[in-house]
């Protein structure tokens, strides 16, 4: 079992920045691939970014490429999502998740946090 707890969400104006954190406990954190997902009201959950275990290969959705950065600190069992140049369309509940696979497929992620709300005002 891996337990994930997100933090760092909040209300920010368009153009601003937030950094989300996801603290993990339980099984060996460094063995898992980690992803950030988001779900806006009335929309399906979508991947935002992911980072592999080991050398930390990253992937970003086109909608956030160049604005968001995912990183991980295995010593702290934490994964981060730095979000810059935020837009109103980034408003959503953001979730971190862990998978044994390097994948963007939502149902391949076995462990999920409870989510943190990000609201970007125009």
C-alpha cells in the first residue's frame, strides 16, 4: 500500500504560480512512477504530468507543457508539481497517483491521493 497526501492548492490569479506537493508513505516510494492528474467540474479526469522512477523521465500534457514542471525527491518521499503562468482553464481538483507502470492511462494507477483544489481567477 502507498498512501498519498496532496497539499498546496488554493486560489490564485491568472498568471500566478502554485506548487503542489504530494507526500507518500507506505511501500518503497522510489519504485513507483508518479503522476499528477486533474478533474474539472463536468469533465473527465486527465493526466497533467508524470515522472518515472529511476532517472525520472517526464511527460506533460500539451495543455501544460512549458508552464508546469513535475519533480520528485525520493529522500523525502515527495513529488511536486510547479505550476506557472496559470490560466482559468487550469482550475480543477488535482490528484497525485502512483503506478508500477510507466503510463498515462488512469486505470493503471493503483494509488491515489484525496485531491487538492486549484482555482485560477481571471
